[in-house]
C-alpha cells in the first residue's frame, strides 16, 4: 500500500502498467526503463522546486521563489499579432533577461532618494552606512530645493532633477532618472528607491544580504478590480497593454540590475502610461507611479518579481495617504512589530474590500517582509536613533 501511494505521487496511478506481465506473456521491457527515467527526472525537478538553490547565480538554472522557472524562460505564446514596435521591444527585453548579470568584484546597492529637498533622516542613514564603504552608492533627486547635507555619504551625491508632481508621469521620470545615473556604475547590482520619509529597519549587513542573495526584484504588484485599480484603465492603451494585464502596486521598489536595464530600455510601454494614465483623464484619476512598473513586469517577467515591496507603509486608516508617525508613536514595540511582519497585505478598492494575504518568501523560505518603513515625520529622528541599534539586529 505504501509503495502504491509513493508511485501515485509520482503520477503513476496503476502499478500494473510497470510490473512484469504473467509468465505466459512476453515481458514488455522497453517502456519500463523509459518510465523509470521519466520518474527520476520528475523527482529531481520536484526536489529542485521545493528546495531551490540558494546561490546567486544558481537561480538561472532551477525554479523556486526568487528564481525563474523553466517555463518562464520560454517566450510567451502571443494571443495576437504583435506590431513591429512590440516585436522589437520584447526581443530586446527577452535577451536582457536571458543574459546573466555581469559579476563584479565589489557589488554594491544603489540607494536612490526621491525627495523635494533636504533629507531629515540623513543622520540615521549615516549611522546605517557607517563602516560599509565600497558596498553602497547614494543618489539624491531633490525636485524643489537644493538639499543641505549633514552626512559625508550624501555630499556631492545630488543629481540633475526636474520638478516632480505627485500622481503625474514626472514621478516615473524621476525614478528613471535616478536609475539611469546609478546604472552607469557597473558595480551597482541592486537599486533601491526611497523617499525623504523612509528609514532603515535593519542594519546594513542584513539589508545587503537580503537583497543581494536572492534573484528577484521587490516590486509590488496585485490585481485590484475596484475603481482605484482596474477602474483606472483606459482602452487607449490597447493593443500593447490589455485590461487583464493592468496591475497596481506601491511605488517604492528595489530592483536588480537586469530589471533596471529593461526599464531604462523601455519607451513603448512607458509612452502608453505617459499618454493615457494621468489624473483627470476620462473622468478617472490614474497615477502612473502606481501602475506602470507593476503592469510592465507582470507582462514581461512575472516570475522575476516578489509582488510585494520591502518598504512598509501603514494604510490601515483608509485615507488617500498612509499613516504618518509622530515622535510619540516611535517606540521599540512599534519598530519590533513592523520588523516581525512576515505577510504582505493588499486590499481591493471595490465594495468587497477583499484582503489578500501572502507569505513573504525569500528563496522559498518565509521571512520578515520589510527592510525599510515610511512615513515618518522629522520629529521622530531622535527616537529612531535611540532605538536603531536594538531593533535592527533581528
């Protein structure tokens, strides 16, 4: 009975098909070794899926959370005839994704700050970066006023910027501008987008290993059928962007180098969002920074993203903007609770208000979701500095 169940788990429901026939019949030897070979290969593939390789480069071979599955290496079967522009764009993107990243002697994380002006938490970030020179880069896009920097890690790290308007395509333009500048350094292997109200939740080593030792980008994506999700879609995006592919997600991402490259290379899909995803169009308020990257990666490399952001935001108040923390809110218990969250949550904007929960899986293992958090008022700096060395050691 136990043997029969074991074969059933391998997809063989009838043992009579592989057992020798009665003596008065000639034995059928040919199919036996073929079935045994298929069974062995199946066991190996199942094992590779359940216990994925942990190495950075080995993710290019077997499947697993954080690696690309074998089926995802195959080009998708088109449901319609692509235009010349789509054929060219998809061909470039495919080749970039199939090319292993260049290995450098000193891989770094690029920390990209998108801010209107001065960064109120430079002192905290200085403590976070201290002692890890050569393992990170800093880029600051200040769209309203030139920042006054207090940390040596931020001095002379300002890049050319343009005015950024919340909810408009200029937000995506600023993200791409930061990526473009950071991409010029070949040692930058992972890219993190942060706001002026973002703070680190863990020490540098924890963050570095979390991002560099897995092969996904932490880009948020979920399907929201409500008015603030798919309800923002415009048919003018056809044929390149279909309604079923229109996704939503948080703006704050971390991105591996291959993904940064395809974002910088894209103009076709970006233009669709620039023209047809903007506030007030067709009586809708579509915000490109919430839809462009989730939709783009869902179409181009769905298995290469985590579908959650490693930047924690509290939307429990149900307002247009997330909860903002005051000085009295910042306690050891608050920070400990945030760093212990190991499930990501999304809520649809339709009448059902459906809550979608998903384990945060890092290389197939359940782990805490968040490396950073927002939205903190400047007055919280001293409390954050006081608690940082305690809660960050998780």
